[in-house]
């Protein structure tokens, strides 16, 4: 009699493979929902922890405290607004007094100012003198000012006339500021 | 030609029996994937959104606290005085009285005689001029003085409140005329934003405030040093009591 007869059906390779797969699938099917539950809970808890509701409550409290100082706040804003505007005006303001002083400082003896018209853009000067030399000196000093861009940027001789009655010369000059 | 697959109930039963222990885990995994898509992903999105909101709220709270700190640190009396100076320097409307006060006091300080003058006030009832950045009142003043005295006036009026600007000067030997612009600026609600931060006044603006203070005091000290009294001013100023 042959003793090597095996009555138990042999587990073929495919069967073992399928059993392994089944086990792995079962493990995944158990771990996966647990993992999802943990992740979901963790995310929920973290979200709750960083919830800005408490911060918003503090914000509201601070806003209420600021609102109590509303009067002060408005005054402060008005002061700031006025200062900004005043600064802008003062920065764009032309110093007429200085410009006129600079021009008058160039007048020499023997030359007298007859008329001066000055605005934001130009200055028109009318001067009289008994001597053409004095007028020439004055014009030269103005030319130096133009070259240095000091007060005036250009100089034009508009007219030169002689007043026979007064025996004096009259010149009219215009300059751009 | 497409071949037909012939399956009968028996075959399906065999396949089912062969794989039925895979079915439950398979559906569980499928449901889990569905949960990830439907629950976890939105939860994570919400988390990022809430985190961003929390960061913004924290920033805003910090800003508000700083604002409150600045506001609380402001001295009421000093603020009141700053408001008076700045509002006097640049009135919110056509300050007819302030202009004449400035004009007369500057003339007094400069020692010039104000002759005829003319105002271009425009519509007195209209308080807002939207076109101009800085609406102004133009005033032409005639003086019976030479350019030296008038220039002194120009210098002093430039350091007098309310602030003004010279638009033109015309002079001959005996008389002069000066065109001045006195500015005002309507305070519109848009100038004060509801959520605007309360930033302390910068140093250069504080220097400007000091300068404006000097404008006023220089004028008053000029008058005192030249022997003039404030009472004299009051008698000269038609708007004084």
C-alpha cells in the first residue's frame, strides 16, 4: 500500500494569494474608517481651536472702547486732515516777500523803481534812472540772477524810453519766475 | 463582429461565491473614499479658511488695539488746541471774519494803511466747491504805501492765520495793491474713512503744527514789541467786539 497518498487537497498558489489579498483588504477596510475618523476629529478640533469667534468678540470690545472715544477720534482725524492740506498749501506757496526782496536788493543808487507787477509766473519791472550806465548795471545784476536761477529764470527788455521832460530813462523788464 | 459573452446565473453565482468575502471590505473602502471626498476635503478647506480668517481677525485686533492705544494716549486739551489752530489756519468754510482779522492785524504789524479792498466771495450759501482742491476767497487790498512796507505786509500775512497765498502784487511809488487768496477746505465725510487707522501725527506734521503756533505768536509778539496792543487791533478790526 502506498503511504504517500495525500487526502487533504493541496492549497494552490492562487488560493494563498487570494487569502492574503483578502486579509489585506480586510485590514484596510478596518484601518481606513478609523483613520478617517481620527483625521476628521483632529481637523474638527483644530478648526474649533483656531476659531476666530473669540478674537471677534475681543474686536467688538475694542471697537466699543474706540467708539467711546469717538469725539477724540473725529477731532484727531480733522487735525490730521487739516495738517495734510495746510502742508500741501504751504509747500506750493511762492515766497513773494523773498522774491521781491531779492529783486529790490539789486537796485542800485540812481535807479528807482517806478512800477512792479508780480504774480505766480512773472514779474514786470519798470525802472527809471538819469543814467543809462546805472540801468545797465542793474540789468547786469539781473542777468547774473537769471544765470544762477536765483528768483528769476529769464529776462526780457520790453522797452527803453527817454522822458525828455524829466530827463530820465525808463526801462521795462519782464522775467519769468 | 462583436463576440457575445454568454453568462448564466450559475456562472455569476460561482464568481459571487469566489469573491464574496472581498465585497464588504471593498464597499467599506469605497465608502471611506466617498467620505474623504465629501467630508475630509471640505473640512480641510474649512480649516484653511478659518485659519486665514483667524489670522486676519488677529491682525485687525492688533490694529484696533494700537488705534485704541494711540487714541487713549492723546491729550484732550492738546488735541483741542491743535484742532483750534488747524481749523483757524485752514477753515472748513468761508471765514470772512478770520480773513479780515488776519488782514488788519498783519497791516497793523507791518505798519501799512489798508485802503480800499474788494472781496470775491462767491456764493456765501454754497459751502462746497468740488472742483477746486483748495477753494479760496480772493481779496484785493490797496495800500497807500511803497513796496518796502507792502513787502513787509506780505511777509507778515504769510505768517498769519488763516493761511493765505499771494496771487499778485502791483506797486508804484505811492500805492500798491496785493491780491491774496485765503484758503478753506470743506471737510467731507469721505475724508474720514470709517476703518481708517489711527496713526500718530508724523514728526514733520508736528513740526508744521509748531510752525503754525509760531505764526500766531509771531504776529502777537510783533504787535506787542512794536508798542501795539491787542486792544488796538480790536478797535481796528471791524469784526472785533
